[in-house]
């Protein structure tokens, strides 16, 4: 499903097997070091999922990106703003890919849950650059004692949700369709994709 993946063991699975916790932590540290190497070199696109997993439909059938883990956002901000890093730019990227391989309806701790792969449309929407410095919009009007880590995380999450709204019809059965551009196509929704 991807190329040149940098893998992080999620917090959800970190403590499942105490005998593997040290190896998982070592894997995460190696991934952070590789990210820092890429950022120092420059010219790399790194996409992270700061919510820590797949979005799931709400009880009413709607989809919205899960709120971000503030520590994941802060980690990327710190890595990208180190003096050793090449100039780093932060952009909100929304992806509407739910129907391609929907996650189980509920969160499961076990690895290896059944997944169904469908041929269906996908949407990507890239927003305007976010200034993660203390001169950025995210901090304007904040109280002096405000939790800056949470403020930045929430600001970026809101920007991703704005972008998601532009493409959510890709994942909303019966939702309004955005006309595709001249060089774009929209595949027909297969019967195997469930209707809600």
C-alpha cells in the first residue's frame, strides 16, 4: 500500500506484549532518527497520521478526521524546526480513502482483523501552508498561559477538516459530487461498497 514507509508502533499496541516493548521503542526511535535525517537533507515529503490510525464512521454514518495527538504534531514541529533541518514546510493534507479499505466498525486491539479492499474513488486536498512558528495564526488571541502544543494541534486539525470538507463526497454515499476537472476521472462506485 505504500513505498518508503517509516513505521511507528502505535501507543495502542506498544504495551500489548511486554517482551516486545523495548524492540518497539527502539523501532520508533530509529524512525524518528530517519525522519530527522530526511528533514536535515531536505527535498522529502513526509506525511504523518497524527490521529494515530484510521478514521471510523460515526454512529450516524458520517466521517470526519479524528482529532490529532498533540504530541505527534509537536514532535514533527520540533523535528522540522531544528537548526540542523533544511527549511521545512507544513501543509494540511486531507485524504478521502475510506471506501478503498474500510477499517472495522470498532477499534480492535488484535492485529490481523479482516479487511475488504474495494475499487472506488479517492480524494486528496492540500491546503495552504501552516506557519508553525509563534508568529503563526494558531497563536493569535491565545492566553499567555495557554497550552501551545494543544493549540497548534487543534489549529492544524481544523485546517485538515476544512480540506476534508472539500472532498468528503468521495466517502459520503449519496453525497453531492464535485465535478472532476478536465484531466480527472471519477470511477463508478462498485456495488461491493456498503451504503449507509
